[in-house]
C-alpha cells in the first residue's frame, strides 16, 4: 500500500521546477506583481478570519451573559 502523504510531499527539486515554470509562463517582470497580489489576498483572508472570530466571540458573550444573569 502506498502512503498518500508521500505522494503529495513537495521537496526542493519540485519547488525549483515549479518556480522555473512560473518564470517561463509569466516572465520576470510580472512575478513581483503576482506576489504582491497574492500577499494582499492572504492579508485580506487573515483580516476576514479575525473579524469572523471576533464576531463569533461577541455573539457567544452575548448569549452567555443573559444565561448567567438568570442563574442569579
């Protein structure tokens, strides 16, 4: 039986081949623009996750507060 984890492991040679393919497809001038866009996308995703976590925590606190007051 083949271990699925081994099939998806990406080492240095694979990353080098992928980088070469990206350079060939997009050219050297477009890569910084692509990385900038990727960075903005990741930052936006993290900000969205933080906002969602804060909203969940706020809702949880609002639900628990009346329940604690009823016990008193």
